[in-house]
């Protein structure tokens, strides 16, 4: 097949976001009778799962502290449940077993889960937690100072590579084309719209571009000449001017192995 010069939808990144978007967009276009997977191209500079999706631990949980995530994750868990075998999904649930300093935060998460009907249990108090763990999980549980347990009945873990290739197969079955080894280097724009994606192998004209580039998102932000600093409104409505758009928190090995590497 020759290198494409035009596609209606170009999705950059063949990780979990790019592939899932391709598959679900293809189904949506077909269902609405406004197109099909044949209108969609996924490109990746390396390979399927070459980014974070290929090294993720595969844990599927809904106890992130950010409230905005709650319904999104509930929706995402429902998608995993659609093809348990294909995605290598093991719906064993998820537990957050915490000490007292985390009690109030986890209680807040539990409350939000109840509000949206996401099934979970919250056990409070050291004695109750010990009893729950011994009775339901490990009869010889011994950990001390545990004062709360959030037991999500949904979620679990999945085999990340299996899930990615399953999504790629599903997308291709809908007519999506996936091209690997194609690096995006920039965009052609007209006023504020992207009209083509520039790659090392040539330009691809498009009506819509979807960037699923995970940790490489900043490089696309830069390619689009978007600002390094932005204004942010806090919970009280105050505007913080010129906040840095990108901040990277870098965990380096010595943090985990301080004893061994402290003097390096
Ligand atoms: C060690 C680790 C463990 C994790 N564990 C979990 C977990 O247990 N549960 C969980 O939910 N999340 C986990 N995460 C987070 C999760 O992996 C990511 O949020 C998710 O994989 C991001 O997917 P993505 O598709 O957005 O990005 P990615 O999977 O990173 O995909 C981006 C793709 O874009 C491509 N790309 C980049 N630049 C270009 C370019 N210029 N041109 C063309 N292609 C380009 C890359 O090659 C890559 O394949 C973990 C992350 C890490 C690093």
C-alpha cells in the first residue's frame, strides 16, 4: 500500500488512547452513517505500544484523588468489561488499604463513588479492617496501623500488550489503517485549523487530527506554537497569571534506592 496523502481523521499515537479512539470513532461513524473506519488513519513513530501503554502495569482502578476522573474511569471500566478475554482483563476488583493519614481522602473518594453508583465498600477502624482482611482476603493478614480500606468491586488488571493488539485488531476490522514507523514532525495550518500533518515520509492532509501522544504531548504543543505559560483560575476564582504550562516531575532511581546510590 502506498503512503497516504489524505485522510479525514488522522490519529497520532498507537498507544491505548490512539487505538481506543480509532476503534470507537470508527464504530460511532458507522452507527451514525457518517463514515467508517476507512476514514481513519493511525500513525506512530515507532510501533503499537511503543510508549507508556506498552510498559504500564495494567491496573484498572477508580480511586484517583482527582474527582473529575471518577465518571471517566467508571465509563472506561465498562469498556474493559465489553471484552474481558480479548483485552486480557481480570476483573478482580481493587483495594486501597491505608493508614490514618490517608483516611479522610479515601473517605472522600468512596463518597464520590457512591454518588455515581460505582460499587465499592469502605471499612473504617483498625479492628474492623483487620477483621475484614482476615475474613475476606488473607486469613493470616498481619499488617498494623491500617484504619481504612476502600474495596472497589469493579476494576482489576489487564495484560497491556494483549489489550493493545486486541484494540488494533478491532480497529483494523472496522477498516482503520495503522501505520507504524512514521514520525510526525509538524503541522500545516490555515488560520487556526490544522490542514495537514507533516511526517518524515510526507504530508498527510486531514480534516481532523487527534493527538494521542502520551508523554510526548509537549512536543505537539510546541509544534502547534501553543504558549509556554497560561493563566489558571483556582477554586476561589482567582486568576494566576503566567503559570508554567508544563512541569515534569522526574522520579529518578536514587530516590528509590537511596542507600545504594546516595553518593553517585
Ligand atoms: C511504568 C508505568 C506504569 C503505569 N501503570 C499504569 C497502570 O497500572 N494503570 C493505568 O491506568 N495507567 C498506568 N500508567 C499510565 C498509562 O500507561 C498511560 O496513561 C497511558 O499508557 C498513556 O497512553 P497514551 O496512548 O496516551 O500514550 P502512549 O502509550 O505513550 O502512546 C503515545 C504514542 O505516541 C507515539 N508518538 C510520540 N511522538 C510521536 C511522533 N512525533 N510521531 C508519531 N508518533 C509519536 C509514541 O511512539 C507512542 O507509541 C503507567 C505508566 C507508566 C510509565
